[in-house]
C-alpha cells in the first residue's frame, strides 16, 4: 500500500529558507532511494514561515527502510508548529 507523508512546518520567517536548504541533500538521497516515488521539502509560495512537506513511497517497507538511514540534518531551527500526517493510499488514478 502506497504511503504518503504530507503537511507543513512553521518556522520563523528569517529562518525558513536556510531550513529548507539544509534538507537539499536529504531530499536528493531520498529520491534516489528504492521505493521513493517523490519527496519535496519546499518554501511555501504564500506564507513566509511555512515549509511544505510531501513524501510518496511505494509502500511502508520502503519508507521504514529509508527512515533507518535518512540521517536528517540538525538545522538548529525550532519549529513553531508541525502539522504533518501519514496516510495510507489504497486507491489512486489519473487526475484528468
């Protein structure tokens, strides 16, 4: 079953871009990982404090394997708010 991680993190406006940039290597490594369909950690286009997070994995096993070696960076940024959830996708298809 496909696994989707989606949501956002709020950080101080002055820290957002450096926070996002710190995840560049992690995103590159995740995308190269077996079972990764997509990973993005990006600055929101409207809210200058918001970091949008989206991960799509083939299945829970691929996600757990990645989590065991992800080695997330310590950005030193304390989140103001974290709203990130895991979803199990049981169905899907073309948007149009």
